[in-house]
DNA sequence: GGATGTGAACTATTTCACAGCC
DNA sequence: GGCTGTGAAATAGTTCACATCC
C-alpha cells in the first residue's frame, strides 16, 4: 500500500514518461521529472523508490521500466472500468477527455436521469437510463464511479453504485456522500478550490513565512 | 495565514452553514458539521478555532456568526473576480455552476481561442477573444484564473494571466505550468484522481492497516 | 562531478484526551 | 452528561544530507 500523494504523482510520472517515450527518449533524471511534474528531485526519487523503480547515477531512470513498473502498481489487470453518472457539461467534458485516450482506463457506461439524453450517443458513449445503472455496472464489472450529478442526486446515485458493487467513487457533486467502510471516496469540491486559490492568491508573500 | 486544508474546509462549513441558515437553524454542534462535511468533530473544532470562531458547550456554534467569520477570513472585500479561459465542456460546466450562485465569487469574463465561440453568450457570459485577455482582466481586477484549455495551450494562457496581474490559478489542464514566486497554483489532475480512486478502490481493507 | 537511494530530520496535519463550562 | 477549546501525542508527508556509484 503506497501513500495517497505518491499514487497521484506516479500517475503523473507515467504520463510524462509516456510522452518522452513517444519522442524516443530512453532515460530520465529525477530532476527532469521534477521540473516537468512540479515536484522536487528528492520527492521524485522517494516516490520511485516506494514504487520499486530503480535507476542508475549515470543515466537516471529507464523510461520504459518506469512506465512498466507504474503500470504494475497502478493498473488493474483487466483495465479500469469507469462509469459516468450525470451527462451534463461536466460529464461530457470527462467523456470527451477520456474517450479513446488510454486503453487501461475506459468509461464503459454513462447514465443520466434526463429522458431527453437517454438513448443518445454523447461523445461516443451511449447514455443509459438510471434504472439500468445497477445491472449494467454489475455485469460490466465497473470499479469506479464518476459522479457528476447535482448535489441533491448524489446520495441516490452513490447508493446505486454501491449496490452494483462499485468500491471507488470520484465525487464532483457539492455534497458529502455516505459510504460503508472499505469504499474509497475522493471528493473534488470546485467551490472550495476556487475560494482557496482566491485566499492564497491574495496572501502569497504578504505575511511572514 | 491559515493552513491549506483548513481553508478548504472552512469553505465547506460555510456552504453547510448557509444551507442551515436558510432553513432557520440557529446553532450547530461540531459533530453535526463533521457529519455533513465528511470530517471529524475534533477537526471541525480545530478548524473553527484557527479561524477565530467560537461556540458554547450548551448550544454549539451560532450559524450566523460562523458564516460571518468565514466571510471575513476567506472573502475579498470587493468580491473575488474570476476569469475563465477555455469555453469547452469543462469551462461551460463551471460557467453554469457559478452563474448567479454567490455574490462574492463571480466569473466576470470568459475567453476562448475558437473564433466560432468568440462573441457568443454562453451560459450567460460573453465569450471574448484571447487577445482581450490581458487588458480585460487587468481592467476588471481579476484575482483568479480558471484554466480549462488543452494541455498545449496552458502555459501561453498562464503567461497572459500573469501579465494581467493574476496571482492565483486553478489549472485543470493536464500540464504543469510555470509561474514566478508568489503566484499560487492549484492543479487538479483528473486522470491522476481517477487512477488514485481505482488504486484505493481495489485495495481498501485488503492489506494490513 | 553529478546522480541515485535512503536514514534521519523536519514540517504539516490529524487525532487524542481532558480541563472547564453549561 | 455532553460539548467546547486546546495542549500534547500521533501520524502523514516532505526535505535534507550524505554514503555510494558511475
């Protein structure tokens, strides 16, 4: 079990590594990964160490080995099956973003309560009605739910995902969702983030460090 | 200067407080805020203490005083002016979400490079061309930039925002952006978050704690 | 000389636990 | 009895610093 922050950064290192690999770069130093990921060289070395990735002082880390090892740590053997619930603007943004991007992370189903959206193919993904959520997610073996519905529907959607056996939820609704022990929830609160940026934008370097 | 995490949670407590206030609730206990925000009672008390919010053992915290004090800590006197750059699906989602929601947090301008979008009013906000970014943001006194453009445009947009005097950026592009000392950047990396949820969804309670 | 790998130190954040109050 | 306010302890996360290697 690797630490939360390290897992997020490994995903970033892999993206950078994949980009470099596509350009034919074979090796990378920790300070290069740090510069491209917004981290520090010491942090990168620590993260790679925790993931069991090893390099050499002469050439740094082998890009292909880095990618392979992050794959082994992060990826599910059969790929990560993701369901999207709520095909509003935010949901469509994620559909467009993940569509055909990466073989190991697939949005395999999209759901919406709006009858006008159900049945239509949006960003290449057919929009299904809410009552199909439990059977469809169960039969597709969905691991993660992306919740992009309004706040008042978040708990109902969560309960359905739980019933379908989903054990991880990324929640963009501005509402707390209740889940049983053992289910992992990540909550992205846009308002809180904007207000945080506003707060620290005003105060950077204005007070004693 | 209050800690990062505390600032985010204060925003959440205020949203909950505002909701309760609207329903006529006068007082709230730390364990109630904890249950509604996904935190713990001790964490809530610590956060409120750090913000200078004080309650009584008998009645808990006065909701109106909590809101007023969070306002004083988080808000800019003239309101937080936010610019949105990139009116794709993600940008439209934020426009729709923030439109008329809260007097103290306004998206005051939206920009896009696509000539087909420029000039149109999208979600109640007129879309302006990129070359207007610097003068418009400067004259409106924009504090925070919401970057929702593709990765390859993120740095150019950032540089323009910096030139316009913006000191805080919320970046949704999957790319690291360089800013000078004193500018606050929050990077939301959707891919990393989905992969993190996938990782911990599979591993919750499967390994020794 | 400049890199990795990593124990140790440091900083940030959360939780415990309890005195004091109603 | 249950709650607030808060030192103190515990935990999580980051950075330092240096032995070691190429």
